[in-house]
C-alpha cells in the first residue's frame, strides 16, 4: 500500500541544515525540558552532514538542548531496515566466495572470459575476484542482481553475451557458496524479506539516492518526509525521493564573477592561490571551507596552508595504507609467500619489526646493528633466497629471528577464520601500542570479519591469503583524521552543498575534475550495457555536479574557483566545461586560460628569517691526534686522486653500505678472482703445469668452490653471469699461465705480504710503514730473474702506464705508485736481482688476457719513489684539503658542490672515448 | 581527385614550417563544417603535444570570436564555404567545450590504451591492468631474467657471449637488461624462422685443404731489392700455415694478407699479391667461412630459443602484478585484431571515428600502424563523410631505435588517392642565413660520402629534402663552422674537450649581448650533459638540462637524501657523515658517526615518521632545519623536493631508499628556467632556440654496435632476416652471406644520422655554431665530415693548425638586435597568518565527546582489546533492552528481555553473546546492581536526593543529547538516566553508566574506574542540569561495574 511521502523544500535563504534544524525544533518545541526528537530517523548524505545537523539542532534549541533523533547515512538506512535474520556477507566473505567460484569453474567456462585461462595467476584470480565483487556491489546499489546481467541486456555481440553468461555463472556459484554458509549475497536473487520498521523517517538533501536506497525509503512502513535543498519553484527538477531529474541544460549556468576565477600555471600555483584566497576570506571575516578536486593539488595545498600557519582537517581522512599497519600487513604477507631475502629486508625495515627482532638478534648492542648486519651480508654475498642468507654466519640469527616471528603464521592451509587470532596477536605485539585509535578500530573490525568467516565459503588457505584478504579490505580505505580545534576544513565536493560556511574555495576546477571524470572504458560494462541497465553514467554525474555548483551559488555562497593550466607532469589541463557553457563569456575565458601566464602568487616560503646558522658546507677534515705514518700502498693512489676522499675513506674509515647491488661490484668481483688465482698457487699439480687443461681444471674447480662458498646455491642472476664471465677469463688465463710455465717461469709465491712490523720506508725524514700484499711473484728457471705481478681484473684491462700515469706525454704525473713501490720494496720479500714488474690483465674481453710489464726506466721509477715520499709527508702533515675529484660514494653524497667540476668533465670525456674505442667496429 | 572540401591529405612539412598549424586548422575546418568534435581522432606522440593541440584549437576559436584579424586568418585556412563569423566561432567553441570529456585528442598510446581497457579480457589482460612505470618494468624484467637463468643455466653463458664487448662503464645488470630489451624487441617483431636465414656454405673437403696447404707453402712471394722474402710476407705465410695446421681456419680472417685479398686489393705491404695466393686460399677461406657461419647460425638459433623462453618468464611476471608497457598493449591489439572488429571497438569506446588527424606520423611504429590500419581503411574514402589527414617529416624521423618506421609515411601515401601529398618548405622559424646553411649542407650531402653505398643512401635521404626558404627574410642570423682553438687556460685538456670549452665562450658572448636569448646546446649523446652543465655553472653561466635536472644537483637536497638513505641503511656511514655535518645532524639528534645504538634509533624513528606522518610532512620538517643554512637556489630545490615527497613519497613503502632513487631519476625543472639549455638532439626535437651550439660533431654513427642486424624487403613488414651482429672481420670473410644484411643496417644508421643532423641544424631562429675539435678530416661519415665538405669549401681539410673559421655567414652581432626584457615572475607572498586573527573558521574541533572509550584497560594493549570492546558493546546492547526489572518475575522477565535484545546483536558479535549474557545475568542477580533496575528502589533513591516524593520516575536508555554550552557543543549518549518528576517538572536524576572493563577487584579497582571516568560523568551531569534544569547536587552519578557485578556511586 503506497504510503504518503511528502516533499518539502528548504529554500535558498539560509544554510540548509540550519533551516532543517529550525524546522525540526519548531515542530517539537512544545513543553519544557529538552526538545525531544527521539524516535525519528534522519537520513543525511554523509557523516559530516550528520555532525553539522547536531550542531545546528543544539544551536536552534536555544539553551534547552536536544534529545537527538537517529541520524544515519543512506547506507545505515539499509542496515536499519534489513530483516533481522538476514546476514549479509562481509566484503572478505564475498571476495573469498568469488575466488572459490573461479577456482571451481570449468576451463571452458573461463575460456569465455579469457582466451587462455591457464595463464591466469593466483594474483590474477584475486584481482578478478575483486573486480567482479565491485561490479556486483555496484549493480546491487542499482538493485540489479548480477546473475541477471545477461537476462536484462538484449543486444551485444556473441562473445560479449558469452562473457556475461560466464560472469553470471560465476556469480551463481559464489552466491551458492555464501548461501551454504548462511550468508545472503547482495548480488544473489532472493525473495524480499519483510523489512524492519524504524519508525517515522526524514531524508534531508539526498540529491542522488541510488535505487536501493530509494527502494528502502519506499519500503518504510511509517511516514516519510523528503526535504530537498532547493527552492519550491524548482520542484519539477526532483523526483519523489529528491533525486535529480532531467538534463544538465536544465540547470541554470554557473555565474562566476571573473575576479573569482583564478588560474594558476602549476598545481603548486593553485595551492598558492588557495592560500591567498582563504586568507582573503579570513581577512573579510567570513567562514570558509576548502574543496580540492584535483588530487595533485591537495597535499601541496595542505603543505602551504601549514607553512602559512593554518592547521587543516581533511575530510578525506588518512589512508590506512599510510601507517605502520598499512606497511606491516603486506610485508608480513610477502615474507610468508616468497623465501626471498629482498622481502625479508623489507620486513626488517618496519620499525615495529626491527625493534622487536633487534633485541633477539643483537642483545648486546640494543639491536642497533640489525640492518647493518643484514646489509653487510647482502652487500657481500648477494643472497637471493633466505637459505643462502642463513648460510652466512652473520645472517643465520636474522633468519632464525624472523622465522620465530612468523612461526604462528607459517604452516599449512587452515580454515581461514583461524588465522584471525595469530594475525591479530602479531600485529598487536609489533605495533599495538602505536596504532592510532581509529585505525585500531578499523583493524579490529576487519579481524572480527576474518574470524567470522564460515568454513563453507572457502577451502583452507595459508596465512598469506588471509593477510591478502585483510589488505584488500583495509589498505584502500581511510580513517577520519584526528580533529583539531580551529583547523581549516577540506571537504569533498558533495559535502559542500550542506556545509554552512559562507565562502567556499574550490581548487582543481578543471575538466576531468569538475565535473568528475568517469572511469573510462570498462571490459565488462560497455557504454551500451550501462545505458541499458540504467547505471550511473557520465550524464548523471555531470547532472549531479552541475547541481552542486548551482546550489552553492544559488544559496549565496561566495565561491572562488581555482583552475590550473598544467598538471605536475607538465601536461596541459583544460578549463571546466561548466565555465564555457551557454551565456558565459566563453571566448574571453578561453583566452584568459590559455593565453595568459604566470603565478602571481608565490607560495609561503620555508621559514628562515631570524634563524642564523652557519652555511651548509662540506665538513672540513679535523686535525689528527697523531700523525699517520702507516699507509697501504694501494691507498696512496686514493690520496693522489683526492686527499679529502683519502681522509674520509682511510682515516675516518667511512664507507657506504646498502643493499642496492644485484651483482658483484668490481672490487668484490676482483676478490673472487684473486681468491681463485691464489688457490692456484696451492695446487701442486697445476701451479707450474704447462698443460692448459690441467690449469683450467684447477682454476674452474676453485672458482666453483669460491662462488659456492660466498654465494650459495642460488646466486643472483647477475652473479651467475659474472661467474660465467669469470670462467671465460680464467680459461684464457689458464692458457697464458701454461704458456708461461712452458717458457720457464715458476710460481715463486702468491699473496706475499710485505713485512711491515717496523718502518720500511723513509719519507723526508719520517719513518713510514707501507703495507701491502703482492699478488704473485714468478721466478724464472734460468736463475735470478723475477717478475712481480699484480692481477688486474678491471673490465677495461688498462695497461700499467694508463693506470699509473696521466697527462700529456711531455708532462705525465703519477696517479698510482703501486708497481714502482713493489719494485722498491722487493728486497723485503726476498726478491734480489733483475726484476720486472707488471700486470696480468684479466679484462672483460677474454682475448685481451695477458701479462703487461711496466715500461718505465730507472729515472721514472725514481720519480715515482720521490712522489711516494712527498705523498707520505703530506699524509703525515695532515694535508687533506681541498678535495679534488671525489670518488664514489662521496661524489654522490656531496653532489652539487662546486669542486671537481673540471675533473669530472674530463673524466666523462675519457670514459666516452674508452667506450667509443671498445664499441667501434669501423 | 575529389571535389569535397576535405580530401584525404598527407603533408610533408619541413622543420619550422608549422605542421601542427596545418593540423589545427584542419580540425577547425571540420568543426566549421558541422562535424561532431568527438568524431575526430587527432593523435600525436607526447601528452604535452596532445594537450597543446586542443589548447591551440580553443585559442584559435576564441581568437576568431574576439578579433576580426584573427578570424580572417582562420578563415583563410579553412574551406571558404565554412567561413566563420564571430557567432559561429563562438558556437564551435561551445561545442568543443561540451564535448571536452569525449574528445579524442590524445597520444597514440592513450588511444590504444582506451581500446585495450575495453578489451581487457580478449587481450588476456587482468581486469585492473595498468601501465607500469619504467622502474617497475625494469624490476620485472630483472626478475624474469633471474627466472630464465634459474630454469636454464646455459642461458647465462649465452648472455655472457654477448657481453664481452660493450660499454665498460655499465654494470652487468644494466647490460643484460639492455641486451634482453633489444633481443626481445627483435624477437617479438620477428619470432619465427627469420633467425634462420643465414645460408651455410659447404665445408671444403679435407683433401682440398691439404692441397691448399701445399699451394700456400709454395705460393710465390715478391722479393725485396736484396732478393729476400719481406718479413711481413714471411710472417703472413707462417700465420696462415699455423692456422691450418692447428685446424683453426677462423684465424685466417685476422691475418693482414688475407684481409687484403678478401677486400679485393691488389697489394700487400706495398707489393703486388701474386694471383696464386687467392687461388690457394680459396679452400681454407671456405673452411673459415663454414666455421664462422656455423657458429653464428648456432648463436642465432640460441638467441631465438632464449628469447622464446624469456618471453614466457616476462609474461608470467607481468601477469602476476598486472603491469605492462604500451608496446605490449599495442602488440596484443594487433594479435587479437581488436581494431578490425571495429564495430565492437567503437561500441566499447562509446564513439565512432569519422575523421583522422595524425601528427608526427614519421615516428609511428609498425605495430602502431597495424592497429591503426583498419581505421585508415575505413576513413580513407572520397565521399567526404569521413576524412583522413596526416602530417609529418621523414627528414625528422629520429626514433628508429624506438621502433619508429619512416617507411610508413610513404606507405600511407600509397593508400591515398594520387596527388594527396603536399609539401611545406617555408620555414617560419629560422633566419635565411641559417636556412642557407641547411640548404648548402643537405643539398650536397650525397657527395660527402666516401663509399658508393653510403652515397646512394644519402641521395635517397636527400630526395625528401627540398630547398628551404624563410617566411621572414629579414630575420637576422649568423652561422659559423669552426675548429676549436687551444688557449692558454685549457691546460692539459685533450683536443677532444676543446669544442665544449669554446662552446662555453660562445654562449657567454651571446648571453652578454642578449641575456634573454635562448641557447640550445645540442649533444648527440647524453653521457656528458650533466658534467657540461656543471662546467657551465662553474663558469658562471646558469644552464639547465631540457626537462630539468634531478634535484640531487642541490647539496641541500642531497643532505636530506643522505638522511633518508641513512634511515634505510643505518650502516651507511658515508651518508651518516654528510648528515651529521649538516644542520640535520642536530635536528635529528645525531651526535656523531660512532654511536651505533643511538644512531640506529634515530634511523628507526625517521622511518617511522615517514610511514605515519608521510614523506611530505617529514621532509618539510627536515627542509626547515636545513633551509636557513642555504641560499635561494637550494631553498627552491628543497621546496621542489617536498613537492616530490607529496607526489610519490607515500607510494614508497618501507624503503626510503626507493624514494631516493626516484628523486635521483626524476628531472625537475628549476623554477626559474635558465635561458641556456643542454640536451640531446633527440630531446630538442620540436623545440626552437635563438641560438644553437653543437660541440659534439666527430663521434661515430656506428657506435654502439647493435645486438642484432635485421633486414627485410618490405619496409613496413617486420624484418625477415635477422642475425646477431657480425664484426668487420666476419663481414669481410662472409661478405656474400652477410654483406647485404649489414648494408641495410648501415643505410638505416646513415639515414637516421642525417635526420639527426637535420634536426640539430633546423632548431635555431638566429644563430648556429658548429664547433669541431682540432684534427683531420674523417673518412668515415660523421657530422664533422659532412659539414667540412659542404660548408668548409676550400677549408675542408684544415686541421686546426691554420684557419680556424671554416665557414661563416650573416651577422655575428645578431644578438644585439634581439630585444625584450627578461620575464621575472611576480613574487608577492601572502602575509603569514596572524595568530588568533579573530576570524571565524569552520571548526573541526573534537566534540567534547562525553564518553571515553569503554573497555580499554589501563597500560599496554592486551591482545583481547578488540574482543573487550566488542564485548562491551554487546553488554550495553543487552542492558539497553531492560527497562525496569521487578523482583517477582525476575528470571523469566530477564530471559525475555535479553532474548529480544540479542536479536539486534550483529552477526560478527554473536560468538560473544553467551558470555555477555552471562555477565549481564550475573550482574542483575547481584543485589547491589539490581537495585539500579528496580523502579521502586530508584524512586526511593531519587526521593532522598530531591528531598521530596516524585510523582513518577522515568527511565531513558542510551539517551542521545546535544546541547550548546559556553565551551561549545556538548554531545553524548547516557547509558541510563532515571528522572524523578515533581509537580513542576524534574526534581532529581540519576545517571548510570555501565562499564565492562577491568580496573581490578576491590576498592582500589573501583577507585581506578571512578577516576578514569570522572570527567565523563561530570559532563553527563552538567548536560542533565542544562537539559532538565535539575541542579547538579540532585543528580547522582553511578558506575555499574559489570565485570565485578558491583556498583559505585560517585560523590
Ligand atoms: S547534452 Fe547537455 S546541454 Fe544538451 S540536452 Fe543533454 S544535458 Fe542538456
């Protein structure tokens, strides 16, 4: 039996909720004591409108106070009227049901969806489930059960019909699953149950109630009033439930005084305009609200407002993803899913996890070194899989601690509900204390939902899937931002209409945002299908947005519109079409938008005035407590390149440490090769063999051992490739070595330490100690002939000359002193007599493997020793400034500083030339 | 030829001739003819350019509305029958505005993306697929390579073979990445037998080889004057014989004498080669060929197999995350012939395409073309109802390396009726002086090539070149080609670097003469851009990279990035050192680099702040600490860093290092664009400058060598012959098998290089400075060679020892005539906000909610908090159901009431119901508590309180109230309120609040609870006073302690 619905118009004269409150109070104001509105239900478009109404009611009651009606959003109405024995599934249950349905479906059915169902991955299944669920929910809002998709749509191509039928079949399966579990899917076709009666109801300002809400309103047993924010003369625009009717063109054009349309070049410029506009409103004593339509502008606006001294409250809320919880859930899941070190490194970076595990792993240092330890092992061994990390002594305790932590979540699949408790416990243990109230509640609700999932919905699953489900319902949501007294409100577009502020500043008033842009083409719902199903489409969205704009202006709000010419990627934006419609000074506006320029308002700067601190500079070396006289031979080259780098690296012993490498750096690659070459000296069968095959076998065998020792069974991809490269080089080297044995050279020693127990070098009267290890010394069969060899594993295979000296032919200077010093110190390692020094090169190009002797004469060697003396003196005297050419990592750390510019430029030229040489094939 | 106003048209528009102008007016013409805007597809290659097309259409129309002269201009460019008056132009503007959301003015990628979005299922894309950013795609690629290697150990060896040369600066990972991209791309285009097209010639028989060995041993050698065998000849023979004896014929191709013979030369080591040699070498060379080609064929085969497997791995990785690149999307569209099912495509696009306008068509790839082709076929008809328009310049086709295929331009012309093509060679950009040089160079380019094949290629290129003329013949200009001279201050810089230094001098001169003049420094490669900019800045010239530099060019930004790296890697003491030595050290509380414990905590806290406050807020805090220590430029960069932090900081996840990486990769234009811009020539496409300086003219066109050589006969079909790159030695040996495929590659390189030079030379409006390093004329084709031979004239062979200026023309003082002040953006800061400015602000003040959350126990967070809260809610719900309990029928009544109340408990809380019910039952059987639910007892208590007997006692449960107080809004819900009424209204009340949380047993527990909820109860008390006018002293406040079944009265 149709029940009387009465429509009432709130008019434009005062803020709509003030008007509504006044009317409510007036109707109930008889008697004494508080004004009693209990027993009524008021449906408002959103929670914020609800709060505003309460304020208005309290104000309108005078001092009497109000006993409040039940105030709910449209969704609340659905819950309120739902039959008590009807249990809707939670979103977790729905998604799970979809996944089960997809898994159960036959291959052929799925083939109606994808050309090749076998290619669909588990993650793909989860994504498809979410998409179908969103579709189902959207359709349910419109009162259309998903299975009916095919029935309700007539046309379409054959493949499309097949696809829809397949989706319908999946929906039926999912609904059946839920049904068996005692849940009633919103997308299931079901008999209507008698709704509950919440008593007399009133809807205020619902300009776009969806069919399901309309149905709920229509189904109310008691009296229903619909209060519409419009003037009574506009009654024709609205349906019985206050829904907008008709077309955009029926809505009067938006009037904008030109001075209240501001245009900025960039998102940042828009924010600055926003700040200046709000300042102007404030100065004029008007209450004001902000609304940001363009997501790029929002954070910039908040940033600038805060710089200018405002606090803000963003009605959009705080995304749950941006929290310790939001970071923790996926990190836990990924660590459970894949035994990869990278995931573990991620998990350990979580502050909660780190502080928990630190105590377990590094009790002595209060855990300070947990990440350092992990980074250290990773940089050294590049483990990809966790067992390879556990193989390292330093890695083992880390892995054990993580395993302990994850133990409650490990193990075989279980009924999904049973994961709720361990997940909750682990989250509470790790971050419980710090989780903000609102997020905690949201999390706990989700855990409740998880715990309540009946077994009938899904087969047992591992904990990772439970976490994935939780992420799906939590991470995309937001929680209300903590309210702050005196904060500026940032409202959503649809909240503006019922907001009482006198002024509104709208940012992002560009096409695509005003009106809001539709989702673009959709693989399931084609535009034709949408139209046939009468789903919300662009037309309706435009109508709604145009109405809001109209309502703002008609109700006398001062609106400032701010548009941007470009997005933050520099791509041009266009003005909102609302500004260019009928009767607008279109052409002038187009010109203003496209032809003028500039950001007349600068953003509030970072605060600097009144604070005086020394200018930022590269820290100067601090004088040493005792002079440095002990230096390694290879370090001298570092000093010659840049004294400051030497100071940082060798004196302060500072270095970078990270886990970015996915391959061996040149240093470590060289170390591996050196290890192999050293081992050759210890293999009696191969060390002096003239048979390349024997040498090769020995080398490759050691290589295999060395690589295995350092990198385990599953080395990183790049390490495998490097290993293969090393093999290639060693093969050629084996030939060289055998040749040299046949030529009469014998390995005299490998890895020979230069004695450094006491000073071994005098530099301008200072007793210095040079330290170092000689890679290899050969002695010839024919007597006292030696050669001192340094293995060079650098990619390019530069000659001793290139490595040691630089500059134009006439004026070379030393940049390394290694070979001359080896030669100079040779007697200390028992090498007396004629000695040649040189490199054995093992460069990238294996064909270039060879011995290359240093080409210098006595005078040059002597000049090198002089250079060494000068250098050691400078080190002794503590001369470490100014920097010359900083090398890694300092070039990165101090990038942008103005020294070493020319050196870097020259160097880039050298590199370029080397590249061209290597690549040239002409 | 058709006579309707918009015949199919293809415009070959030279640089600066205004090709987009053509397209805009075609667009406007169609609108004027009444075409619905959304029926027009207009595409180009960058999103910026696409936005610009629409902006220009709008601007043009607005101009036509407001300005008669502009209107006349527009009418000039559109068919006369559609000439616009102001009103009509305004109508068109309205039509475009209305159609804004449906306009199809976009990049080809965006267009394809739209089609694919509607066809995700057919394309086997997950329903929420997306386009991955470069870093993500690279990560997926690396994972796929790892998967490949895991599955196939030999794959590593195969990859290594290809890495033995290559750029030594780059890591193995980067090289493998490039290699895989390159090979995979080739494989995708030509997956099939195209890799098996190298013919394998038969091997000579063993007997032939034996015979040949003998012949070589005996082959005559021209003797020296002394009658000896020259050493070179002797060595050559020995080397040949050794190669044969050791059965390594492939070594032959590396021997000088053999090379001469293979090259067909007649002399070796200045002696004539006796004819016996080439005859004797025939069989050994055939053996070498057989050996080499077998290897090559094997490698080609392996490459194809490898890529097949790799493709599977990559696909799997991408499917898992649902992220793809535009190339994949385009290919899948081709594979499933999406556009051929146009009807369905249109339907899902919600539109139809009747008119096609294509900009920059020369850069279209083959795959893109195949997607578009069905659309072309539909619209290329001559009745005028559907139209086709395409503009581009094959001379500017420089994106071959990215798949651009210039031949498509000609292919499209073939589709059109005859005479559909027009030429535009009138430059609206450049001075006639510049154009003279351009004409000089490209008119004579074919003659600069040494090799006949190269000359053919160059003449083919030049067929598309027609003499350029200037739209403004009076535009001042200057062109100079010079050799960089060495100066004192250059020190030991190598000759190679001199052009850059002289370029700096030139820029300084221009800059001094006309500070607002824009200068483009164009480089062929991007390796030295950053260093060159640093150098320019060090020389006092503000320069920036086109598109901006990453923010890490600012020391201040770097300190913050170091802080983030330190947060990610507390053991990174290099970063830590930089932070400690900056204001950030103090701000973060870092004492030094040594206290690992304290530093670790700082790092952790910083990570936590980043997670919870977000990157934007945290970085602003850090920037505020460092800003006072730096100058304006750094402060501006800090601001931009904060902006980036807002933009993508929160996508970073748990690793601040990823954000740092991203910042280091993201170029950001400095807010005040410097007039001097450094960029690659590729990057300069579409741009123009007052002056252009090109200091990098000598490098080889043929480096880096490609991974794969490819050739095909049909230029618009994929190559049907592919092979791994063959070195020069190999090509010499196997010229018959490999010559042709290499020639094709060479022709492509030359063609594209000429286009690159063309683009560089056509960028300037006024001046062009071409600077060579000292040295001789190259033989291989280079820019330097072409410029010397065409512009240098008699000076072409100069080395730099004599004449330095090889060519100059025009007015070297051109810059003085350039006027126009530099623009300075206004900077008015909004005044900082006064505190307490006395202005009403909409308040989001927390409503003084009178109910602190019930249920949370003190201190710590027990695991059961959730349950406790939920449990509390259920208990409240049950209690709410009870009005009065009267003694006699207690248990029956209670059961009934509780049953009713239980019905409203939500399904999630149902498991808690039995316990809650038990608690309520226990509570209500405790006499103390039960007294609160008895009407009589309440009446008694209230009478005592009021000092008078009430007429009646009312109970309100879960009473929601709101009231204005001097302190603001007060709002709350009272669990249970008993009001005693007298004659004139309420006389006393009691507020009863139920609590389910612990608080401990006994007196202490009760006190704790009381303290905890005192404020709440007081708020209730004053609310009741205000609502009912009952003085506070007549309002009793009670807590009902459900857990201990006790109650307590608040004094
Ligand atoms: S297209 Fe727009 S203006 Fe035209 S009738 Fe529809 S809503 Fe109105």
